[in-house]
C-alpha cells in the first residue's frame, strides 16, 4: 500500500536548503513488495559531500551550536524527540513502505528514535568533567570539546532509528554532522530536515547527502575536514572505510556484521527459548545485525527443539508490510533477495531443510521468503559461517559445554550472543566465554541505552552507547594549573 503524499523526488539538504547534485545526477529507488520505482533521489558525489562538509564546518566554527550550554542543547534535543513522536504514524508508514518491515515493528523503531534523543539530552546535562588535585602543587581539570564535523553513514535495515542512534549523541556533543543514509532506503531520512527546523536546530548543523556508498560514502570517509566517521553496515564496506580513513587518521566507530549464536541447554525454559530464538532471527525480516542466526542446541533436547521450532516457523505470518498481522514482510531489495536465496540453495546442499526455503504461494511478486530453518548444520557450512541477513536460521547440536563454547566462537564475527539455561552458574560461565561484544542470558536483545554497543573480531571497532558515544564525538582537553612556585631545572643558567 503506497502512503499518501509520497514525494516523487528526494534532494540533498545542505546548509538548511534542499539542493540537487551539482552533476544533476539522480537514481531511482524501489519499494520491496513489487520492486517498482517510487521516487528519484539526488545522486551525490564528492563535490556534493564537499559542499555539505563546508556548510557543517562553517556552522561549527561560526555558529552557536558547539559553544551552546549543555542545557540549551538538551532543550533542542527534547524538542526533536517531541517532533519525532508527533510523526510516529507517518514515520512508521514510510519506513514500512521503504524497507519492507512489518508496520508493527516499524512503529517500534519510531518510538526508539525519539527515546534516543531524550536519552542523550539527559546524558549531556548530567555529564561531569574530571578534576585532579596534587595538594599544594597543582590542579588538573578536563574539558570535553566537540571534535568537529561528524560523518555518519547508516544502513538500510532500520534506517530512521539507526540514524537517530548516531545523530542524537553527535548533536548532543556539540558536533555538526553530514549524514549519508543508505541509498536503498532514503525515504524516512528526508524527514529530518523538517524535524530539526521545527525543533530550532541552527542551520548548517545538520546536512544530508544522498548517494551510492562507493561515491558519496567514500568521499565522506576520505574528506580531510571530517575528523571522525561513525559507520554501521557490512564488514567488507567497513574495511574499505578504514583504509580510506587511515590517510587522515580519522576517529572510527564501526558496527559491522554478525553471525550471533544462541546456545540452548537442555535445562532451559524451552518455551521461552523457542519464543526468543524465533523472534531473534525472524523479527525485522531477519535483516538485523544481532540476529541469533546460529542456534546451538544440547543433544538431549535437539530433536524436540528442531521439531517445535520448525512447526512454529511454518506458522509465522508472511505478508504485506502494511498489514498489522504480518510478522515477516518483504526483503529490502531484489539484489539482496537473490543473495539470500543463494544462501538457501547452499543450505539445501549442506544441511537438512525443516521449514520454508521458498516464496510463499500467496505472494507471487515482491521480495518474500518464508521463514527458513536448516538443521544438522556443520560448523564449516556456508550458512553457519557467513552472515545471511534474512529470515534463515541454522541449527546445530552439541554435547558438552566446552563444545557449545567452541561452536559459538567458531566464526569470524563477534557481535552478540544468547544463552539459555536454568543453571545460572553455567550461564555466567558460558556468557563470559563467548567472543562477542554483548551477550544476553535467558533473554532476547533488550538493551539499556546506557550500556555499550559494539562487537569484536570482524563485527566492529569501538563501542557506542551512553557516555561512550559522547566520548567518541568529543576530545578531552586537559588544563594543568600550578598552585604555587614550580621548581624547574634551570638549563643554561650557570653561565
């Protein structure tokens, strides 16, 4: 279902003004239920990124935002949250249409976006700066200063929420920003300009350049006047950005791919584990970095778990994203859809298919895939090792705790992990042994915004979340003050 008043064209926003690419180039974007072009988008290149960076730099050096008191910036952030909440229905409608996410899950993303701004408004007001005293000699105090122009590159899976995740702390810190949203899902990003103007954000503090990652994204990552890049996306792209950013020694925060394990022991609450592991891989159409896409099950309950899991997966409602009954919608783009189908074919050759693996019969067009369950998946199988980013899960048995840990860690990624057991001592042992930035014990990934978010190995560099986000977007500037006479060796004074 096409939303009302859908824009036919999306320009950049630079210095507070909607502008076209200097080259005049555009590209078309598709909606995923029928793969028809619904709009054209300004196709940014290096010259457009440079315009945006110059606007952001001017706003940083000459504008009020970086030197504004924390309480004043927090007031703007709270007004931004108000404006986001006022647009909740519209945001959810656009996000669901653009990404293929079920409308009920898209609504949750809009609420989370508003929460991000309120949270960082509170953080920046409560933030303290350290002071150290050497009695009778010195006092040392730390000033925290915004770094400058922040380059933000965001993914297509939950675009508006993940844009807010970066925008909120960057703005709270006093930085100005250039946002390069994902080219596959540009629609909701186009609303930020109106939201920020309504909230009173000074012109030029926020700048938006659409474009293909290899062009606009690469130009932002390589721009000499952008001292830091926050990127969320696939690992291969992250490696490219790191190589580009190295030329200018940029600060980097990289949240990359995942292939997260869910370890299910025989003594767990099996009903709860089934609910969580089904939700963990099939919510957001499986297009989530923290998806528990490898389920490791103790052999004593393996057959029962597989049978019950497959039976539930077969009953997951696949349908149009705008239908409130839909639990899995359409994958974002036909190229991604074909990629996921390639993994399904690999799984058929490597493992035992228990459910799904095909297009639902009642959905003859669009990027739809029935929730797909493979069992008896070997650790060296492609679907065990590689991130699929779709509604596809691999189930593998284990016999001992040590084997479960070894299987959990036997991939290049290390973003998240999940452990299900009735033995909390074992739960803590296993949770602490999984090579991941985050592990949930007897829970799916409910996250307090104060906690760090990030991965290890090929899943990322650095952490954001809470004060760590503020630390990323600011520099610590230390002032040392003498309290008395300072003894200094008098070089050259003997002549």
